[in-house]
């Protein structure tokens, strides 16, 4: 097996917080596993399959991780920083990439930088894309024929920089493709729906909301269900149907309370109070 596989296994093991002894339990010695992770030793396929079961990763998941390119890895880093609210580190990463790729002739380097800038724009940390950056963005999306992981991630962060016609065109193209990563597809739908609601594209929003709803059972998590309700609430508020918006947010708040997430529930109780003043 390649050094790349050993290195990836080590990264996944460490992400799970597992020691060499825990990951190698009843399969290899910790020393043998350490050699494999460094690329200094090989193991049989049967033992490898047993190892990834030990760290609770499926063959399919491992294959997806293995196929990730540099761009996908960058998006993973950005996503982690977003979740932790570390905008200062996002800015630092952007400046680092900008300096590193200032004179690069590789198109992908410039796309990575544009993606980072789009994220910062979404958080009010940057003003807008330059005309050249906008042209690179649109040229890139126009030439996507097979929506891979990095393409979907790029579209999801750049959607705020596109006009309505472009968003709808590319999103319809995404939805026509089969066997997409469901989590990524839901993220693309969520971001696109938010933008289209704010741009008053209600007919298409209704269609995309139904598509989002149909995918929920494939994930089945609390947050996905709540995301759908919040998208609905956002739509009804934009339509100035405040009573329906309040009813949806009451369900959101009650759901969080049921799962003992009081702080999140309070956010929506406060939002309900704001909306009640508008009735």
C-alpha cells in the first residue's frame, strides 16, 4: 500500500483521538502500525480493512478522503475555521495564500484564493471580488460538467457573488447529476436558497425547498431538519407572513429545548419576540 494511504490513516486516527494501541488492537502491534503510517512497512488488505473498522471508518468513506485534492482539503480547513468563528485565522489564511500565489500561473491557485475571499465577503471581512476575479469565477463554473466535491464546495461559498440567473442555471445543473455527496448537496441548496430568497426569486425557492425536504431522510440529523425550518421561516418573513414565521420558529425553539439545547432555543425565542412586534 502507498505512503499516502498510511499518512491518511494516521490523520483519521488522530482526528478520532485514538492512540496507536487503540487503533491497532488485536490486528497489529502499535509499532507495526506506526511503521505503516510512516510508509516504512506494508500490511495485507485484510488487516487494513480491519484497521479502518477499528477507527470506525467505512471503506467508502476512506475512499472519499483518499480522493480529496488540495482544493478540497483547503475547503475543509476553511470550514473548520468557520465553525469555530475564527475569522482572524481565515483572514490570515487568505493573506498567506495571496502572498504564496501572487505570481502563480496555475488557475487553481487563483480559484482557491477567490474561494477564500468569497467566504470573507460573506462575513463582511472583504468588500467584493474584482472584475478579473469575477470573470475567473464565472469561467470556472461555466466549464464544470461533472460536479465533484471541490466544485460543489466552491459553488457553495461563491453563490453570493452570482446573479439569480447564474445561480439557478448552475444549481439546476447540480441537481441533474446523480450520486452526489448528500451533505454537500444540502449545503449548496441551503446557501442558494438563502440568496434567492433575499433576491425575491420565490417560485424557484419553493421548488428548491421541496428538493431540500426530500433529501432530509437521507441524512436524518436534527440540524438538517432545523435548517429546513429556518429556510422556510426566512421565506415567510421575506413575504411578510410574520404569523407563519413565528409558528415555525416556535417549533425550532421547542425542538432545541427537547434536546436540552437551551442557549440555541433562547436565540429563537428572542427572534420570536422581535417578530411579534411586527404583527
